[in-house]
């Protein structure tokens, strides 16, 4: 059976929305956690942007800010790599869905927020 990547991505987007509205929703995180556990068993899970973005949200919710920061940094780095690849290979552009410049700015702002929270 295939890992539920598409469902994990939808759950991650719901979690990002709830975070933007003021806090991470516990029910959304619980759903995302179950989907994440199914996806993390995939051999290439660590290569997925969604893997690191979802895990960063879960860890932030759990209060493990240092680990959340590390996974958010990996996610941002992978998004930047995708942008660089899309510049030299226009066929990759559809992969930028949910990872455009605005999405990159949102993730960078979340990283700044979590860094401030970890420092206080």
C-alpha cells in the first residue's frame, strides 16, 4: 500500500491555516500525526518537503522547539532547492504548487516565530 502523502499534505495545509489563525488545532495535529506515522515508513520520506514541514508542526505543537526549528530549516532548504531546480528546468514548475514564493515566506516567518519562542 502507498503512503498517504496527499492526505498528509492536506493535513499540513490545515495545520498551517490553524496556526495562522492563532494556534495549532489539537484535532488537526492528531490527524496529521497519524498520517505522518504512515508516511515516515516510506524509504524516501526524508527527501519529502511535506515530511519535514509536517514534522516541524507536530514538534512545535509538542513543545520540542529545537527539533521543530531543525525540521523547518530542512523544509525551507528543500523548497529553495526546488525553486532553483525550477529555474533551470521549467518542467518542474508544477511541483511548486504549495511551495511558491509566498509559501516560502510563510515558512520563513514561522521559523522566525519559533526561534523567538525558543529564545524566550
